[in-house]
């Protein structure tokens, strides 16, 4: 059982509930009536009681089943200690669920299939161990547990040669040959169904289940949605039965279909890219393959997918199933292909000998070189021809239009240097894409080759040997990888040092008139010394340089507001993005710093370069999303200035560096310099300066800038330190300078004992701080340390003086502080009192008379913004009382629960295996939309929203009241003769009117998303696909995870043509929902495959009009049918509004 403490956090024990009563209402098998009693399993298959679940949550989830880990206890049949448990998610809603399960199991002969599976013995086929009836709501299938990752993750963990990949492919082929020889068809072959054994062999799983799902009921229709494996499914499965196997039932899985799926598996394994990667969703894939479309080769690396391999795949995915080779023949073709894999590919530029895969044994003598290495200057002045070797046959990493390979560069002294080889990935198909990428490559070369800084990835040169039809860019290879990877592997890394390095690199670029344009964690590499190095100048721009234009403006999560395309409120009025600028770089740098400080991905950032006005206005990061322990108040204040929507209000990169708060921890400061003893006297002086500056009660900003500058000077000295004479002289000069500054500041720190003395001597303190800055400027020039920042330092001196002046005025304006000063005046000397009164008169005269009122008004505003209802549930307020889900969606399950130990509620939980960041964002967004619409409706037409919980629990959940009547479809089936259908469909229309008035688009309207309350009124639920109108105007609809069979309700423009969700698409779905309720069947019930539904609806075809007397009696008369046809108009503009629908419905 999934206990409340596992899912919803620690709770008290829930009050007792009547399990038998709950089972009766939910259709669950009660404790008194087990699955074993209802559906007995043959003894030779039965392992009930031999296996227990080792984890409450599944580690894998498919369309209809979950897989979790299990442990074996005292079994005579199973020798393994750990097993995989596959349990089908049966959501029981009908009262006769037990009979239904039994009838379906008899129809598909599940146990007969299981007996056949137990006889399968092949090294590439997952063996079957038995069936257990005590592990879930349906019989659980038990098989060995493989802890190794799936095939694609396995391949991504390290480069694999073509021979290794072909060996894996050959194993998959042999497994299919064996299945076919046993009269079995896999039926659902895809890379996800290929496991990897401990010794690296492929293991096929999930075989045979596809046919069971298609035969699960002969007496009632089984609706097949767009399969999650559509990218691997043969086109004939979506149309009539193949001619050569016409005796097979429609959509029955076949051996030739397995061959087609195998071709797609081979393509993904060899290329590393999923089939049809250029198509966003599965329905687009189906509509592409039906007329004969196949994967695109335009962006596949020709070194990975050769002409020979491509020709092989074309035979396997032939549109005519009869022309595809049998798997026996495929294995022989593979052997030939594998033996010829090292030969030059016919019709392709012959690969140069210097790049042929080199299985080098001397990896241990490779050297990682970084900035300052003596060999870099020599390499940049020499020809690279004949000196490079590619050690990866397959890409180590990939980018938007490039592949990165590792390699070696032979140095003239005999040792090898580790390098990265950047090859663009494009096909010369005449589209102009190649020319554009070559232009960008040339630009990147020009920009990159001009740079020379320790925080910029060194450029080694261009390699233009015939490795491909275009040149490659060469740079050192850093084993630590990019910054995100480095921070994950080194959680205790010095983040402050990394931030200083990144900003120093950007300051260098900006100082030389270069805008990076695409700053993000993936474009910052880390060398062996932990030093960050900025890379990827593919979209960089040199200010005022001709020819340096690009349509790309960066990566959406890191982009400044002015770089997005913004869809206006008025149709057709859009805001186009501007070019990247120095200010847009600063915006991105601040986000990059935020990600470094938190070591976590940015929150609530857009994934698309196209935004609505509403989303665009809320781009600014929110303080409440980030922990103050990770991001200090001072640091957040600085970063927040960088996120101003007006670029002119953002600080420059120089200002950002100068204002950046540095750690004032003594341990941090001394540990950072501990490896270089010669610097320690200067470090001790720095620490005394920091302490003295902190003691000053006036001139605090100026003093803080001074100690910060001293700190930065020492950090720069540390970065440039080398064991030579010039460095030792620089260390001595800096030490002498800091000692002089320490002496000046200590005088005022000791005398600053009262407020009066602080006021009277503030001008003298300011003069000493100014003279200290002059000392620092002199030593910076002398030692060549940060002298380029001197001009900006002078500007900040004036700014900090103004801040200190403002602090003084604020202090004097406070009555509380004025009383403190008056108390000190009692013991002050007369001359001091006279001088102080003159100063106070001067300062107070400059204060605005309404300043206090303005501040009070601002505070009240902030408080009013926080006066919102509390929808945040606390862990423990809700507990589970149902063992299994009572409903489910693509990424969530619904359980029955108790709220505060009293009220029955429905708990909508994000399924464990789907709890990735994308799903979490969507789940939270649904909660926000649900809350906002319920606040308007107050439960009249929308299912009440009780709250959202995400803190202190394993997975977030939302809570609403439990409705015994269930969904609208369940309700009408149970209350056949007592339903006022006209009232029901009018109630749904009234609810839709509320949504459209907000305005809100529901996006997934159907009977299962209508909940019936105790009064028999429909309440709209499930806002997972909903969008506010201003959020979606003009944005194409794309398939969301979990829409399942919703295409039967979706308007044609959403399924094809890239249309947008609209009020009209909701009207179309409303028409389908009315048809569903009046017929008690899903729309298009006579059609099995959703693909056929999409094709018909997009052609303007309507569902068949049912003429059954009982359906007509429920309300489907001529007037009603005419209204439904208007709702289904192919042109969205011709559909009625919800107001028009309500006017047509009888009162």
C-alpha cells in the first residue's frame, strides 16, 4: 500500500474508514475479496506471496502500467533476490469491475500468454518469472531486475565505437528473430524497451503486451490513442490491415511491423537522435508517415549515419510491408554492414587518415592544457595538418548545430594534448542552411581567435583536412565539463571564485567591444584548476563590425526581455525582438550568477523565445523563489538591478564587478590564499582593513568599496601568481600599499566611539578613503592588476559618497535616532555641539517634507499585495484512505483521502516516475489556474479548490472535495432513467461561459473532466491544459504529455496545422462532450484508432448521427444535432459562442 507518510509527508494515523464501503463505491476489490479469489492463477505461474515491493514508488512508468523494484522472500520458484514488478494501472469506476476484469482476462488468455513467456529462453529476451496477485489492483508480472540504464542512457554515458553499437543492434535483431520463431510478435519495439545487462548485452522487454491490449475486450470497443511509441510504429497500424496479412484483425501487430520498428531503433542507436526529431509531437509523426514520410537525414552526422547504413534502413521501413525483409535476412544484412563499417562510404567525401578512429593506449600521458600553458603560443603559430587524431568515433557532446568529439593534438615535444573538435552538423540540401552555418562558423572563428584571457576558452585553430565537407574548430578539452556538471560533481566548490572568473571574462569581452549573446551554464567550461572559461561564440557580435548579424538571440531561459518576440493584446500586433547588447549580456550574467549561487536550475524561466504580454511582464526573477541562505540580500539587490526591464537602467559589467559583495569570512579569506605563503602578510592586512571598515558608523558605503577593492586586488594577484621575480615584486608592492591603508582606517575605527564624533569627522574619513584609493590605483598600474577598472572605481567613489550622505539624512530624519544624539549632547564639548547643530540644519533642510508619508504609502501597498487567501496546504492536513488510484491521467493519479480527519477529499498527486521539472511546472501551473478560476466562480460551476501542497512531501498534490457521483459519464451510466440531460448539458455550457468570461480556455473539455456534485450539477475540473487567453493568442498548440485519447474531443486546428487553443476549440469539445453524454459512448466510438479520427475531423467529417430511440429520447433531436454540427464547423469562426449555445438550449 502507498502509505500517507510516503506520499504526503508525516501525518497522524487517519481515523478508521469502512474499507468495504469504500471499495463498493470506488470499484476496488475489498480486503475480504482478494484478486486471487476472483481471478485464480495457475499454480505453475503463481508466485503470490513470494515477492514484496521494495519501494513505494515505481522507477518506470508506461502508458498503462508501472514498474517498481521487488524483493524475493523464501521462493521455491524464483532464484533471483531482486525482481521487477509490472502492475497495470486499472482504474475501477464501475460497480461490476470484478466481472469485467475476469471477462477481459479470459478474452485475452493472459495466463496462456504467460505460460508461453515462461518457456522463452534467449540471451537477448527478458525472461518471465511468474504472476503475483497481491501486489496491486491487477495481476503483477514478475521478471528479473536489471539495474543498468536503458539503451540510450547507456550509450550516452561514454563513447561507443561503431563495432560496439553494431554488436548491440545485432543482439536486438537476434532477439526479434527468436521471438518470431516462437510465433510471437514484439508489437511495441522502441529503444525504451531495450535494457542493458551487466555485461553490456541488449535485453528486449515489453514483448507480446501490445496484442493483449488490442484484444482486451471483444464485446466492447477499445479506443487506441496516439501511441507514445508512434515514432517507432509502422504506418499500417493506423490504417487497414496489411494486404499480405489481411486475415489478421485490424491493427493487429505483425512481424513486418516489428521490422519497421527495428529500423527506427537502429537509427536512434547509431545517430543518438530520436526518429522524426524535427516533428514536435506524435500526431504530427503519424500524419507524416501515413502518406510515406520517413525520418529526415538533413541534420544527421554523415560520420554516424553513412550512405550504406541509410540504404539499409530504407529497406526496413519500406511503406509496403510485404517488401520489408524478414528478420532472419536482416541479421545477415547487418553482418555485412558491420564488416564494411570501417570502409570509406561510397558517395561521401573520403575520411582523411588523420581523423580515423584511433584506439590510443597512451591516454595516461594526455595533457589538459589551460590558459597560460607555454605550448599554446607555439600551437597557434603552427599548421595543425597531420597532428590531430579523433579519439571518439561518436560525439562526446552535441549542440544546436554541432557535434563535439574528443581528440589528441601531437605536440612537437612528443606528448599529446587533449582537444575538443567542433564539427557543424548540417546537410547541403540546397536550403541555404549550410551557407548560414558556415557564415556563423567563420564569424565564430574570427571572434574567438582574437581573444586572449584566462577566463576565455583558448582557441587552437581551424582544422580543414577532409574530415567532412567543412572545417572544424579546435580547442583544449576540459574533463570537468561545463559549469552545471562541475557544480553537481563539486558541491563545495568556491562559487565566489567562479563568479569572479565568469564576470572577469565577460568584462574582457565587453572591454573589447564583443557581445557574447548566449551566456548560460553550458557555455562556461571549467579547467583542471577549477577556473571557469567562457566558450561558444557562435552568435557573438562585435560592436560596429560589418557583417556580424545573426537572427539568433540566445537561449530563452537566459534571455533579456527585449530579446523575446512578444505577442500583443491586439490581434496581429506583435513586438519583435531587438539585437543582443551589452545590457542583454549583463541580464544573462546575473541569471548565470544566480544559478551558480543556488547550484540549481533557474525557476519559472520561459522555454520559448515567443511570449505573451502577461508572461513577458513577469520575467523578472522573484526573491521568494530563492533561499536567502544561498543568495544573500546584498547579492540579490545587485542582481535584481541587472534584471530591470529597461536596458538603460541595468548596471554595466564593470559596475556589477565593483558592487559585487565578497565573502568577509576570515576562514574563507585565509584558506583561499593558504597555498602561497608569500602573500599571507598582505592577507592579514586585508583582514584588518575589512574589520576596521566594518566598525565605521559613517562613510560605510565608501569604506565598503575600499575594502572590496583591496580584496579584489589580492584575488587578481592570486589568479596571476607565478613563481618568478616580477610576481614577487608585485606581491611586495601590494603588501606595502595595504599596510598604509590599514594604518589610515584604523585611526578612525578607534575614534569612532560616538555618533557626534562620527558626524564631525566624516569629511576627514572621506579624504583618507580617497587617498587610499589613489594608493590602490598606483599599485594597480605598477603591477598590471585590474588597472582597466580604475575609471569605473572613480565613478563609484562619487556614488558611494552620495549614498553615505543619504544615510546621514535618513538617520537625522528619525526621531528615535535624534533622541540618541540628544542624549550624547549632554556630555559633548560646546564646540562639538555648535558644529553638529550646523550640520544637522544643513542636512535636514534638504529633506522632502512628504518623504515619510510616501514611505508609509509604499509599505501599505506592499502589505496589500500579500493579503491573498491561503491556498497552501500543510503536510499532514490530508491523508490517503484508498489503496490504489481511483482515477489517473498522463502524469497524475487521484486518490481518495481525508482532510483534517473529517472531510472526504480527492487528492490529485503527480505520479512519482513523472516528477521531472517539466511535469512539476505544469502541475503547479494547473494549481494556479484552478485557484484563480475558483476564486471567481466560488464552486457554482467549477470544482472547488482546497489547496496545493509541495513542501515537506515526496510529490506535490492538489486537493478538492470528494464527489460520490463521480464524473459526468459515470453519473449518466448509473442514473439512466433519472437524468435531466437538458439541464446537465446546459449546466456544462454555463460553466464554460464562466471560464470564457475570465477569459480562460479549458483546453481538454470532455465528460470525464466534468464532476457531478451531490445536487446533480456538473462542475468543471482538470485544468492541466488550460491557458489564459492572453497567454495563448497566436501560440501554436503542441501535444502535451498526457493528453492520451483527448484527440477525439480536440478541434481539427489543434491536431493539424499548428492552430491555437481558443474559445472556439472549447466549443468544438463541448459539442463532442454533449454527444458523449447523450450516447454514453466516446465520440467516434465506431473508430478504433485516434489517427483515423484526426484525419476525418480535419477533413470536415462529422461523427455519425446516432438514431437509437433511447438516445433521441435523451435529447438528441433534430435541433440538438443541428447545434452540434455548428459546434463542429471546420472553420473556427463559424462555431457559435457559448452565449449563443445557451440561448439555443431550452430553459
